[in-house]
């Protein structure tokens, strides 16, 4: 089932403390740390259609998908996810915060009621340089259009740090979420973009941001390149250990942007690595 028996007020009151994932029965995973794949990993020649992508996630045991916003795919995607008993964990978009909000997405939010979806916004700016706090007010004003639309629907809004964008660092998202102090507005810990910004002291950030971090995405890294989880020279297992020790228990997404080859091959290897690292959790 995708519907929660909790009402919206109870959902919002408890979400920051225990994480949205605890309200969802994602079939392939436990309620703690549901592991989903971002659609960046579903671009191989073996998954040419939306149905093949979703079927592959179900086959490999992922809890669902993080999906790049595409209005024409919204309805068929939700039907397929329901068919395969998977979840829509995220809807990603990269808007300019000086523009008007996406009306089609605002209209779609009502159809996400009862799902654990985050609307992930990688905010860009036509005026402000990356991480410039002078843009905070405009960013929050822009975000409130989506916040208002989600307050009675179930999805939440999450800032998505992205290298070279205005919202570039996890600290930027935490700053905004802290200023807003709303239970349905949080941020994201994006491992690869954090590493690209020479991020360090992940234990401190995870502990400090536990209330406001709604999701963490991980990936293997070979120097600065994204690879499947079992490859590369970055100690993903150590990072995940820090996540677990911090007490944070929300959803974890797999980033596979630019990983080459058949999706089933590299996603399957990443899933095996995930299972090996987390089997005692």
C-alpha cells in the first residue's frame, strides 16, 4: 500500500525526528534506510522504456526511483510504480529561483498524496553566485510555492546541492532549511557534490543536520568520477558507517550519473555492495 494511515498533522509533527521512510512499506527493503536508484542509473541500452526501467528496479530489489521531472511521464510512471509495488522517492528539477514555479508540477503534487516523495530542487540563479546568502530570501520565496502545495498532500520539499549551482553545498541547504524551520522543507546530502566541494567532517554535518536532512544519495568514486558502488577509491562503507552512527534513518538513493554499460550490470553490482555493507544494520 502507498497510503499512510496517519493524518497529515501527525506526519509533519513526527517526520523530522524519525524520517519519512518509517511511514512506508517499501516491499524490497526494510523501513529503515530504503535504498532506491536515481534515474541517472537507468540510461543503459537494456532499459529503453519506462516500464523496463521500473521492472529492472523491482528485479534487483530497489525500493523505487528518484526521477527527473517530466510532465508527460508522470501519470504512466505512477501507474508502473504501483504495479510493481515500488515508491516514487524523489522528483528532481533544477529551476532558476527568479522564474515562476512549474505549474504542471504544482498541479501534479496532489496526485502524490500518501507517497514518500520529495520534490528535490537544485536551485540556480540568474543573479547570485554559488552559495551567496544574499539570495536566501528569493530562494525561500520561490520554495514556498511548493511548500504550500504539499502541506496537505504528503510529499515534502528538499533542497538539492549541486556543484556550480547557486545552491551548491549541503551547508547551503541546511542554512535555508534552518531559516525556514518548517517540517515539510528540508535538504539533501549529496555525496558526490559534497566531495566535489572538498567536503569533510561528514560526522559533524550529519549530526548537525539530522533534523533537516531528508535524504542522502551515495555513489562509488574513482577520484572525481562517479562509478558503481563496488568500484573506485572512495570508502563508501566508511561513509555509510558514519550515517548509521549519526542516528539518521531516512531514504538513501544511488547516484549513477555517467556510469557506462547496461543498467542491470552496474546497478546489480551496486546493489550487492549495498547489501554487503548494510547486512547487519
